[in-house]
């Protein structure tokens, strides 16, 4: 059997006004009785149930302040059968074994159809009724597969054959005014501005859709939570669990005149040794260690390492399997618990790992709104349980279903967002070999800041004047000479990427005013041989017509014979002064400006 009952009186054309007025009435306990105003009482009680205003929680507060759109979107995502509006409706759906969120499934099927062919991405009212409400696999969640349902709809349009999983027995369809009630659901979807209708039926809007519309669709498509309680109170609690961002509306309102924290999401990039990590350290040097967390991406680093994973844990009762939180989940929990403190997640070498795979669906959180919260949310049961747990490393076996996290009532159905007090900093070495490419979609969600290759800071003077291996050649003169060579090759060969091979000011660090022969040979020469001049080594090494290896280069230089290096800089001391005075020298330009 299929028992359904839905209202056909949501008054969509005046929904904003009705929701706001009804919410204020429920919050102030001034809903008129039926004897005082029967029409208004009926309207208020109807929207009060369906949009969950009677719980006097987040939905009512949001609507009373005019944010009715978020309340309607919440209704679209979560309204489902069994419908507990009356005990009879609830019992009938339970006996029918129905577990259906119809409006959400309409949106998801439209999305799947749009991926196949935008021309076929529509649903008629008859298709909605048959393939959603009377679909054994979908309505009763026996074989939940929306892709299969979308394919069945496409095939039905070709041959008009109803699949076996669609119940066509009319006397088992206990639904009065089904067409009017489905029409009411479609009108609710159209209210969002994300859909349109034509002679074919309802479909996703393709023109004039805004970023907010995209965010709304994303939240609906990615919502998978279901209410499985037994009472109307349970249902009200489920419906009132709006995203974290909306739950803190009252907090933001009460603190709008106070100093607020602003998040930053920045990738610092540059040549090797330009001072990327140093730059980040300078920014957060006054932040306590417990408010910072540092990770290093590498080829073997995974989403499980970053977010967390289920691992065996020994406790007093034996072996248990629990979620062990990764650095992302731990720093997120700290930030949510302490909204008045800034927190920082530092990712070193972000392109040495597969960032897209490591972030996974966290990728969606990187879009931030002006107030610092993520524009989009994700559902992650493991992170959610960990946030509600007392343990700072593992999630508990049975964490509380609701817990105050900072100033937020965090529940088991709360979605995940990045808060405004959590910043993400990353470093990216532009010349590393065997690294992963950061795609444009990933990069555009970050601020990109180039670390200029200049001698800066309190140790800059001793670094630039440090002598190499007991010679008269300074590190600045050598670095300037080599970087000029790389620039010339880049221009002549038409390879702009070679510029990334330049030596950074801090590629090697001087000790007591000197860079030893060993350090210079093992680090600088190796880099120039293996990387910067890999394809034209005779430009800088004296190897023409000689069988010379890197080992020979390193050992010969360490033994005191600079002649193996085909550099006039080590033979002509006049080059030393000219290199330092070179107007192309970044450090010299800086001094002149000062």
C-alpha cells in the first residue's frame, strides 16, 4: 500500500510574508485560536508544521528575521514520509514501509538527467508520481538507485513500458488529490529560483542561475540524512538541524559590534629557498602552538591521513574500531570549540601530494563567504561524531546526540563548514619535479602570493655577503650570476617554466659568514646538475668532450679545484663587483628604493 498525505495550501505566492508572520507568532506564543481567526490559525498551523516553526528553534528564528529562503531550502532537503503530522498518517506510512524525501529526490533525478542530456532533463507530474512515489525501489528504499531510476524514465519515454518496480495497482494508491499535492511540491521547488517549468514539466534552470542558486542546489543534491524517529518531537528536532552557518546567526547578531576574526586561505609560492615557510612563520609567530597545526603533503599522503580513518583501539573491553581524527578534523574541532581564537592549518609542499584526492569532498569547503564561513557544507558522519566527542584524538563509541561546541548546538545531523577563525596556509615550490598539478578550480579557491626572491630580514646582510668555500665570491654574486644564466636560457629556449629553477636567496644558509665547500657542492652543485641545467650542463660545467659525472663534479670542487665549474665568476674577481652592482639584482633594487 501507498498512503500519502500532503498539504495543498502552502500559499507559495505569499510564502515569505506568511513564514515571517507565523514565526513571530510562534516565538511570542501569539498564534490566534480558531475561534479568534480561523483562517489565520489554519495557515499558521500548516506552515508551522511543514516548515518546522512550532519547535521555536532555528527555523522559526531564521524566518522571523526574514531568512525564509534558508527555511524553505531546509524543508525541500528534509521533508519526508512517514509524515508525523497526524498519528494516522504516520502509522500508515510506517506500515507501508515508506522512507521517502520526495522533493529532494526530484532535484537529484533532475540533476542526473541534466548530466546525460540537458534536453531530457525534465520531469512531468505523472513521472514524479509513478517513478518516485509509487516506485518500490525508491519510496520504500529497497534498492535505492537514483541513476537506475533516471535511466528507467528515459527508457519509458521511448517505449512507454512501466518497469516492474513501479506499482501500478490503483487501489493500493491511497492518496486523495495527488495531482494537487504534487503541484504544491513543484511550486515549492520553483520558489527557490533554481527551477523552471514548460510544457514538458519541471526542470533545472540553465540560464540566469546565480552562485547562491548553485550553492542551494549543491546542498540539496548532497543531503542524504533521514529521520528515523518515532515521535513528532523527534521529527521537529530533525527538521530544526540547519547548517552550522545558520545556527550561529544569533551569535553573529549579538557580536556584530565586537572585533571578529577573518579567515585567510593562501598559497605562498616561489623558487626553492625564497622563504615561503619563513613568511608563514612570521605571520603566525605570536600564535600559541596549540592553535597551529602543520602537515606536509607527499605522494603517499591520503585523505584518510588528512581527515581521519577507522582504526582498531584497545580499551578496557577489548578491541574496538573508532575514528582516529587526522590533522584537518582536529584543528577544525579546536576552532569550532573556541570561536574567539584564531587557528591555523599549515600545509607544506601542497603540490607534492595529490591535493584533489587528499581534500576529497572537503574541496567544497574552500569556497568562503564574506563572513569567513564556507559557502557550501558537506555531510561527514565521522567528523561530526568526532566533534561531538570528548576525546581530542578519537571519536567515542556513543558520542552525545547533541553537544554545545563553542557557541553552537552541534547535533548528529549538523553539516560541516569551515569557520571564520580557521585559516589555511600552504607553501608550493614551483620548481619541484615529480609533483602534482593544482588544477584551476582548486587554485581559484585560494589567494596566491608570490614570495619574491629577495634578501630580506635580520640575517639578510650576512647571507648575501657570505663567502663560498673560502673564495672571494659572495653568495649574492653567485646567485645573481646563476639566475641571470637561467633567465637567458629561458628566453632563448622559449621555456618560461625554466624561470622556476632559479636559486632562492636562502637555498643554502650561511653559517658564521660562510657557505662551506661541502654544503655548496652537495646542495647547490647537485641542484644545478640534476635540475636547473639538466639538459645543457656544459653551459656552466667544464665537461665538453669529457666523461664527467656528478660525483666527479662534487669531489673535484670539494678538493679545491673550482676549474671544473665553467664559471668566470670563480676566475675573474672583477665579476664579483659587477654582479653586485648589476641593476638586475633584486636586492640592489630594494636597497635603492629604500
